[in-house]
């Protein structure tokens, strides 16, 4: 299964929108995407240290709920939160036939931000 960076971004945005520290985001709370894909990406984000999530293996994949982002997660989201920047990051990577990684996304976002300033 491939990473979908749009799902990653959506999960981080939804987590940031939680009302309080006692709230949590379930995989089914992220609309527009298959629940199993969202859970898989929550698991990846937890492994990468971008979010704190409780994930369990179920038949057919994962079931997850996340209760917060880590400092690193907020730092990453700060780079890609704005649609304009995110779309330029994706289009630049596509034009140059680059495979996206966390580090590359941050570098591209910084270049986009520098070009705006």
C-alpha cells in the first residue's frame, strides 16, 4: 500500500481542529477517504512520531484513533497547512518526477515559502 500525502495532511489538519485535550480522532472521522486507508496512515504517522495514536490490527488492516499531534507533527503541518503551498509542493514534485518523502516535502515547502516572501 502506498502513502497518500493528501490523507496524511487531512489527518493532521483534523487533529489540529480537535476541541480539547480529551478529544480524539477516529479513522472513520476523516471523510472522503476509505476508512482502512485512513487507519493505515494513522498507524504510519504514529510510527513516524508525528501523532500519538492507538492502533490495533483487525481483519483487513488497522483500526486507529489519535488523540494528539506531536511537536514534530505540528512543525510538519506548519509547512503544508495552506492549500496554496501544498498544491505547489505537489505540482513541483510531479513536474520533476520526484517521489515525496517527509524531508522532501519540508524542503519543497520551504522553497515555495521563500519564493512567496
